[in-house]
C-alpha cells in the first residue's frame, strides 16, 4: 500500500474507473452516471433525468413485449 494520500478527485476518479467491476451493479445505470461524471455534469437533476430516461426505455421495452401476447 502506498503512503501517498490521494486527493478527493483521485479517489472519485478511481471509483468511476472501477465501478463496472463491482459485482451486481446495473451496467446501464453505471454507464449513464459515468458518462455524466466524465462530462462534468454529475448533478442531482442530470442523474434524475438519466435514471428516468432509463426507466422509460425499460417500460417501453416491457410494453412492447406485452403487446405481442
């Protein structure tokens, strides 16, 4: 282990670099949040909008499958 103290930005950058490797995470959510972080747009409103968009996409997909029955 290194004796170097990491800055907050370094810790967060490391977290976002490794988040996809965490078992059980939803890949679509991680991709959206990571993209927002990379663009410097990680705000409450942007996260909420991204999650609502994913939910709507999932609902549209589910409704499409239900209509085929």
